[in-house]
C-alpha cells in the first residue's frame, strides 16, 4: 500500500441535524470496521480481527449517549483523525496496542497518584 497523506483527508464540517450526525457516525463506524483486517496486517498484530472490531465497537459505544451536537462533531473529527493516522501508518505499534492493554494485562490500571505513576515510569 502506498502511503499518501491526502488519501484520507476530509474537510472539517459540522452536522446540520441529528440525522446528519447519525449518518456520519455510522459512516465512520463502518470505515473503522472495514479497516480492521488492514490494521491487523499493517501493524502485524497477534490479535484476531474479531477482537479489533470488538474494541472499535467499545470505543464507539463509550460515547453513545452524547446529547450535544457540537460534541458529536468534535468526536467525529477526532475519530477521523485517528483513522487517518492509523491507516497512513503514522502511528507506532505501541500507539495501537494501548487500546488493547486492559485485555492483555489485567493489572493495568491508572496509578493512584502522580508519584506512584512517576515511579512506575508512566506518564
């Protein structure tokens, strides 16, 4: 695959209505799901495509009950930026694997305070 920075470029826009926002969210969701096998291949992940798609669904479900149109537009912008960075191979393997850390490491949790995180080597 040839990496072309403008291949996935989109113009930033706002949704005209909730129906427009819903259509855009579904389009973004479908793009992510279709890219699952390609993401697995590009980053040489030892994770099945079904687990990648499940994680994509969890990320979308996390924002399911957002009730402000401007927030939905902002989330769509962030989603597309992540999508473009992922498929253009602008991320490193560690950036992709951070989404799957909780499943692989059951002890992965946020530190209680700053000093504990600092001593563990977390940012």
